[in-house]
């Protein structure tokens, strides 16, 4: 049983059962195949620089939309067509965390990258993927603060002028 919230816990449980490296790769490729790019009602190209994930070799972008029910919907774009790991992580984070309260989402540590990909990734790729999780944390914290202030919904995050994701 996973310590992660919601459907993220289910995804982590499935990944933890894949002890054979080839099976794990197949699972991660399946997540990447299910990647859904940010819908045009949230963002269109060229994407704002504030949404760019720092240090990500795959040119990933992240958004969060605070919904009427107080939950957060996560959205991603991965501009590098070879960014399979970034697409897999984006899919896992979107499907696993969207629909949860921002406070719950903000608790997910960038260290989850090593639980998902193990130590089978380069330092550069690991840094970029951890930055994706850090970007989600920033988005979730901003959304939680806005919700506490009674912000109009839906609201889009991150917001210009507020703290940007930093390198982990």
C-alpha cells in the first residue's frame, strides 16, 4: 500500500510490483503513451516562460487550474519529441494528482522521481524530472494560498510575479 495520495498511490503500487526492469520500462512507456498535452483553453504555443520547467532537457511546461470544488487540475506540455520520461512523469502526475486539494499535491516530494525511474536515469535527466515535481509543488502552493484568500475560480497557476519553480 502506497503512502501517496489518490490515484498516484495506485500508480506507485503498480510500479512497485514491476521487479523486472523490462516490465518496468513497458509500464513507463504505457504511461508516456497516455500523455495528454495541455488543452488549448489552458495554454497555446508559444508557451509562457513562467510555465517552463527549469533544467528539463525535454522542454517541459506545467500549469495548474484551481477548480470550483477547490481541487487542482494539472496540465503539462513536453516539447521534445524524444522526452519519453518527461511524458511518462507528466502522465503519472496528471492522472495521479489532478482532482486533489492543492495542499495534498504540494506534499509530493521530488524524490518520487527515483521511486518511479529508480536509479536508471542520468543525473541531468533526474534533475529535470525532479524539477517537474518541484514545479507542481510551486503551482500547488500558489493555488492553496489563492484558495485560502478566496480567489476567483477557475484560476491558472503559476502566476507571474510569484515564486517560480527552482532547481531541486
